[in-house]
C-alpha cells in the first residue's frame, strides 16, 4: 500500500483529563463539555483509528492492516509481530493525577493472562489485572511542563524525607528500612505500607500532611513551576532530592485533597518527583512504579492495556500482584538522550523493539526528507502548516494525524511544522 492518509481518532474521556489541551490541538471548541484525556492513534481493539481513503471511503486501521499486512506494516514488521501494529500512539492531557501504576514484563504478562483466563475471570471484570498477554514499555515526551513520578528515589533520599517527616504511626517500619537498605529492605518497607490497616494508614497521611504544611509555612499549596529551579546536572529530570522538598510537599498536599485516605498520598516521599520541560522525554520500563500528575505530552507504548495499580485510584488494586512485578531499586531518573539523525529530527532511543519516537521541526528552507523506513509510520502535527509529498502533495496543519504505510517509499515534508513521528525500528 502506498500514499499518505489522514486519520480520524478516538478521544478517551477519562475523569482526569483536560478540557482544553486536546480540543485546542484539534481546533475544536474549548473548553470541552467533558474531560478529554487521551487521543488514541493506532489499531488497538478498544478504539482503532479510522483511515480516510480516497473517494470518501473510510476503514479502521486494524482492518486496513489485515487486508495487506506486509504493504501496510512492512514485511519485517508484519512477520515479527504476527501481522499486528505493535505500538499505540497517544496525546495524553492530564489535568489531575493518574493512578500510581506499573506494567509487567513480557513473561509476567503472558503468565498472568494465561492464569486469569484459566480462572475464568472475564476480560472486562473489575478485578482483572491482565487484559492481554503483552508487556507495556512506554515513552513520554512533554509538550507542556509535565509533572510525573518515576521509580523509587535513591534510598538515602527516601530515608531522609521519611525521617524528616517524623512519623510515629509508621516509625518502626521506617527504622527497620533504615537498618536494611537493600532491595529486599525496600520491598519489605513498601509492602508494609501497602498492607497498613485503615486507621494506621490515615494517621500516617495526616502526619505527612502536617509535616508538609510546616515545611511550606505560608507558601501556596499547589505545585508552583516558577518556584522550582532546575538543577545544573545535565539531562537530569528535576526537581528531586531531599534538598528540594517543597515540590514534594506541595504535591503531597494536593494528592491528600484529591485522594484522602489513599496510601498513594505518600508517593512523593518515595518516588522520584519529575518536572519535564517541553521536549524532555523519558522511558518507562517494566516493573517501574510511576504516575503522571499534570501536563500534556506525547505517549508511545507497546500495544497493551496491562496496568497493575498501586494507589491514587478507586479502581482495582492487587497488592500481591504489584509486589510480584515491581523492581525494588532506588535510582535517579535520566532523560532520553536524543540523536539528530537528519537535520530537524530528534530520535529518542529506547530498548523497546516495538516502537521508536521522533520529534521533527521543519523550517521553510529546510524540508524533512525520508527515504522510506520500511516500517509503518504514524504522525501528528502539533504546530504550523505545510505539505507532505509522497509523491502527490497533501496539505497538512496543526491537529492533523497521518498514516504512512511501509510501502509508500520516499517522502518529503515542506513548510513550517512541529510534529511527532512513531515507527518500528528495523
């Protein structure tokens, strides 16, 4: 299959979504009547994109791929991934925090999916953990200042914050963790928090909130981007560390207001609190506890819906399953180091074999030229206007999303444009 085709995509209206970010990107009325959380681009069974074909015909991307897997996906991609699109491409717009969560690795996903099938748990059941047999590595690239939690803090930082809070409710657990700082010690401490009885959990949250208020004094509760100065460490996600507790305190108080009594309120003390600036990009691998808190970004992931939650949610939480898949390792967060493979294109490397993400800035005097990647490509235009030639020209502008089948061959993009591109590395 050859050419360039526009896509019509589904918007997921989750409660945590923004009412303005996605409508403004698409040129629709803003604010929207309902929160608009994610714009999905791909062939996921839950909401496959619709491909706008010549002469007004419209077809789901999954059906188009099924008609011609090699021509649409590329022969190598079709063979490697059994004729399916291996990634899901999104615009994510969070006005409120998402749940704290982690994703299984491939072996864990296959075993969990098989086990729950054998138990006869319906795929749409509330208590279902594994809705497919795939893993879900993902990458997020910020379009606005973007707050997130990503992985356990280095253990010394975590202990400094926990001790500073002066917990009496969980003082014994903190002391035991201080005496046993290994991965097993971290696991034992985290497990003890997740298993707290309601009275002790609520007391710990009250103590943490009172400490956070003392730390902030008369300052505003809400996380204030202007009050957080980036560190001088190159390519490190900031702010983090016990020397900058104010952001953690602000987020702890905000989480306590949104999710009173939820153990996830303590997460800013345990997890790396990250502020991504536009263009900053980070990879999230299997077993890493994380949450997106606020902001708009481009998300690219393996085509899976497996989520094991650990807080900040009314949805199903399986503590034992979460403990079995998590990586109990405290470490700092590093951003993806992009490489400029051609002028104007920044490619973000990841270990995932299902996808690669590229950011492209096109200037009027510097078109983007692609000799043909051999892979299916999806694109979304964030700013500007121009045209794509493959070889017939197609006018494109802000909010347009595009399918470039693998069989298209060389193409060029002209104009003044900012876009993101998703494809499968070969």
